[in-house]
C-alpha cells in the first residue's frame, strides 16, 4: 500500500483490525500486535525518544520501558486513530513535522516505516533526523514501496556513521526478530529487496546541536 495519501485514507476508513493488519502483516493470522525489541544495543541513557511513523502505538510499550519521555509522529489521520486506539500513554503525539523537526531528542526510532515513505520525502526526513538526534535506530525492508533501496538512501545522505547492520526476520515462535547475519552497511546494501535489516546510525557529531 504505497503513498502518503493511501495511508491517510486507510487511517480514516479502516476498522481497528484492518488497520493493525496493514501496519503488521500477519496480524489477522495470529501475529500479536506487540513491538519488536531491537537486537542491537541502543545508546543509554535515553531521556527522550521520537517514534517516527508511530501508527497506532505498537512501539510505545517498548519505548516507554527505555526512555524517560516518548513522543510519536505520524500523519494527521493516523495520529487521530492513535489517540483513540493506543493503550500506552506517552508524553506527546504530533502530526506537525515542521514544528517537531525543530526539537531535539536522544534517539529517533523508525520501525518498519521508511519502506513506506516516498523516496524524495525519505531523503528529506533523513536529513532532518541527523539534526534532531545523535542516534537513529532503523528497522526496514531493503526496498521501499517505490523501488528504491532504503540503505542506499541512508548512505547517500552522508549524515550518518553506521555500525554493523543486522539481517533479521520474524521468528514465528517468539514473535520477535531473529538474527540471520551481521554485516557492514556496504554489504547490506546488496541484500535482496525483500530482506529486512536493523541498524543503529550515529549522526555526525558536528551536525547535531543540543539545546
């Protein structure tokens, strides 16, 4: 389901279970609507984290457990559904990206989101992330809905240093991430488009100004 307009329409028209199925493929076949816990070590301490593309709050329970303050961003109709459907309270929900992009966080968390963002918009968000937080956790399918390689976009951005990239898949027994392999960003860029990976990116220190 590609495109900002399509996701907005879905948020406006879908019932709760249909919405969960589009956010987490397989929900209707028994996948629990619970967050994936990263296999990578996240930076500590985390005072503030932004859940980019928060949907209806699937990641909130995990983020609440690791951060003092949690904010969520998504499209306006999705934020409205999140307010109605999320059972985990967080500190801030916003659909105003220009305003939010002026704030600073310790971590930006984007789980299975950038693969659905139009390519040019993804490039712009990546540039913003590098100025908003010193660390950026990304879980993504390699190829986005528009035929671009998400890891290529990260590398071409030139704003981040990447550690090891982890090739992962859904474990049907634990409903968590199962590690398949670890590799460099350059090697991960050559994975099949249907593969999924997670990585922790560090913004170039000179680019991030803390208040």
